[in-house]
C-alpha cells in the first residue's frame, strides 16, 4: 500500500458522562464513524484542505442540505498535537450542533500507539 491512503470504521463508542439537556448528542453509548487519512507529512495540510471541502460537499451535493443550515466552526483552542480543527455544524431547531469534526492531527496517534505497544508503525515507501 502506498500513501496517500485512508481507513474508516463504524462502531460503538462510549463516554463516561451524559448531558440530559442535550438529548441524543450526549448519550453514554452511541454509534461513531471515523476516517483516517495517511499522507506524506509535507502534504498534510494540502490533503486536509481537500478533505474539508469534500466533507462539506457531501452534505450539500449528495445529501441536499440547504447551505443556510450548515456551517463551519473553527476550534479556537487546539489540543497540543493538532494542527487544525474544524467542525461541520447543522442548524437544528435548537441551534447549530456538530455533525462531524475534520481535524489535522499530525502523527500523534501513531506515535502514541508505537510508544505503548512497542511495535513500529513507521511507513516505508515500497518503491
């Protein structure tokens, strides 16, 4: 396999707190989908911007969302390993709420997996 490539999964996720006023947005157990893209470090932000556009186009072009009811929300305070973090939000009757997050996380996750598993996850270009 050669970069760039992506993986995706859907499954149950859990959180240790609930917020009753937020109804389905803060349940203890929920279904979650996650996609990860693996790219050359020097192309990370270029590919990130392409995916930001693709994800918004999905809601507008494929699902038919009205442009007035969907927006980007940029995170002001990034976690220490993030390079960029934007959420796609939808206008519900009770206000805008996040549908998905599109984040550039660098190699933090892979580095942590390597550190705690003792297994090398370094990529070697097969060519």
